[in-house]
C-alpha cells in the first residue's frame, strides 16, 4: 500500500488552508477507512468536498460517491461538528497527524492519524476523547471514550525518517541499495540527493506516473526512477492525489476490487 509521506501531507495541508472559515455541512463514512467532508465556503463559491482515506490521502475531491446509511461513527461526528466553522487545519510537527479545529465553545478538534492502521478521533477543548473510528489501547497510550488524547511519542521524525519512500528512491539514483551498508564515498551522493529533494519540495511539481495505461505511483518532485514512465502533471498536490485514487474509489463504490 502506498502510504502518504510526511512531506506530501505537509504540502496538501498547506493547500487545504484555503478552506479555513468554511462550514462543515455533512460528514460521510463512504467505505472502510474512508470519509468525505462536505464544506460550504462563500469565498470559494459554494460546496467543497474533502476526501480522507486513512494512511493514503486527504484531498479536495471532484468525485462524490454514495455513502449509504450513516454509520454510528458518522452520526457521532455529525452530532458534534456539523454546521460548525473550520477554524484551522494543521499538521502536527512533521508527524503524519492532522488537526482540524472547529469553532464553538466546546473547542472540538478532529484529529486524523495517518500512520499504522490510521484513525480519526474527535476531542473536546479539554482534549478528552468523545468519539473515535477505532477505540484501541497501546502500551504508551489509549484511544478510549472519555480518556485524554495524547499524541504518539513514537512518531517523531527527522528528515531521514519522514520520507523514507523518497530517501529510498534518491538512494537508487546514484545506484545505491538502501538495504546495504553505505561506504564513505556514498555520503556525498546521498547528501546531494537529499538536499536536492528538500529544495525541490519547496516548489513541488505534483505528478502521477503511468505505465501500460495504469497509474503506478505519484511524486511531488521529479524522480529519475520513473524516467521511462509517462508523467501526468497537476497544478496542486490535492489534484494529484484525487486523480491517483479516483479509480480505486470508483471500484470500491461499485463493490469491486480496485
């Protein structure tokens, strides 16, 4: 499964700041681990749909699949934050965690965890958990109704960790295997590759790579690994993610294997 990298999440959250001050009209659970949030924005000229697939993506979407009868989780979210204004959306540090703050005296926050199996948790202003897609207990913390939400301590990342997908691909460019020990002469090639990645990520070039008529991967910076593949370019990271996962979503809506 292609998990979203921290840098990709950072870029798309930055784009999603354009919907801040919009009002949440409806919340849908459209399939397993997948949700759609329908916002109304006067400044953006009407409704905006945000698709969330745990671990995979969060993006503005042009596709609105039928959600069926609302689940218990969807109803619990609707009860608390439908009709409220999105006051802010941010990534927590460089972790794969998104925090969406909604207006109102209760101080509701919708927290989306995009690592492990993924989760979506609603907390109040005291950070007490009121609802969660998955109620689970871990060694260092628990996601249970009424307990205090704690951000995971184990998901702290540095540049070598946040984007292991990109780092592995950059290692392959000078002919290195990320699974084997590195030699001193490799350090400069790695350093140059990482520096280039950081600089290019500041001015992303969202692309989906196609081979044999099928989408095989996406990237926010050009990758030599896919020089032989066709590259479809997009104006935003959100558009790139929406296009990449569109066929999978359509298949899921029909009850087919993607």
